[in-house]
C-alpha cells in the first residue's frame, strides 16, 4: 500500500525531563503538552533514601544532572526541565541557579527547574503572598518556605502530610482538604508542591472554590518548559494558562481571610473521579496514617 500521501510523521518539538527515580506521574506531565511536542523523560539513579532533605540533595547533585542531560541530548530536545521541587529548592536560590547552569553546560540546551518555574509563575500572575500545600515532612516544607522567602514571597499559611514515600498515591480529596486548610492570612495564590503529587484535575475545582490562582509543581514545570520554546501549555480553566480563567466570570478575588464568603464550598465530586482514598485509618503504604498538619506561620 502506498502511504506516501500521509506525509508524516509531523515534526515534533522535544522537551527533555530529568525526574527523580521515584517519579510516577509521567502521564500527568503529558496532559499539559500539545500534540506537536514530545516529552523525553529520564530518571536519576536509585538511592535507598526516603523523601527528605537528604534525598533532595542526592537527586540534585551536579554529576547526576550531567549524566541525565547527556542521555537526553541524544534525542536533541529544545529545552530540559528538572522536574523535582525539593531537589531544586534544597540549595536555595543560589543552588537552583547553579543547577540550571550545570544542566545547560552539560547539554548546551536551555535548562530550568521546577523551583525556578514556581517563582516565574508567581511573577507572571503577580502574586507575592501564597498559601502552600505539600506532602512533605516539616523540615522539607520549611526549606520550601525559606526558598520562597528568598524571592520575596510570603507564605501566609501552609499544610503538609508528613509523607516520606508513596506520594503519588495521595488521593485528590486529601489535596483539596489540605488546600482548604492552608488558605489563611489573605494569600493571592495557592501553590501545591511536589511533582509526585497528583494535581491536574483539582486545579480548576480549587480555583473556582477559593477564587484565586492555583499553581502546582507539575503545572509550572510544563508551563515554563513549553514557554521557553514558544509553545503554550494545555490546560483549560487554569489561571496560569488560560486568560479567561484568570479574568473571567469567576473573578479571582477573595475576602481578606482568603476564604470565599459563606465559607468553603463543597468540592464537586468530579474532582475526584478515578481516585480512591485509602480506607479510614489506613496509611497509603500500610503503616500509620499520615499526619494532616495545617499551619499558619508566626510573625
């Protein structure tokens, strides 16, 4: 059969992604990517360490990044993104810049990190006061707050789960509950940290309920990477990506306490389609139930 009339395949732009060895949300990244862009993922080598500041340092070592970028450059990506939040904020702002420089030098390709993309996205929407949600322990969450503070971003409230593994198993309902608890003190946006925490489907739901932009680690990573090659990310009703969502009928304004008038509204059940929460009292990995720890930073 003559298939010459098909004229394909169509040319693709490439985005290289360096992810930690335990990253499990490849499919979520693809949901922000248009059809004419391909993602090329590689992972850092396995190390027998649970999610912690120590692990964040190990998966962001420059030698590790150099090897990962060299492997990705075999398929000639136009940009490379390091998709790990804690790994890119653990060294502070200077450490994040050094990571970008190391990756760019290794592959002679523009490079960025999730944590750098957070700051870029917050500047894009004009937010300097944020509520923060993480699946991390307190020490890792503290490190994120320190990193944001270096960029002049104030954390008005936060909530975290205290998990050290199996973060990708957290159901949407837990993400929503943490978000509601964290939004105190008049934030201008909500940031949901960790590229291993599922968020795609809850972003529009939370923006509608909380009346503020909601950013997530995977969202800002893909937004920044695609923006670097002149391609818009895909994501309807997400304020960072969709001008209609940012300034449309559901105005992104909120009372001073950060909660819509009348209190939090029930989140539509569609936000949780396809997810199953663990049985009550049972942890994600069969151990003790993870703590739910909302906090409002002191003065």
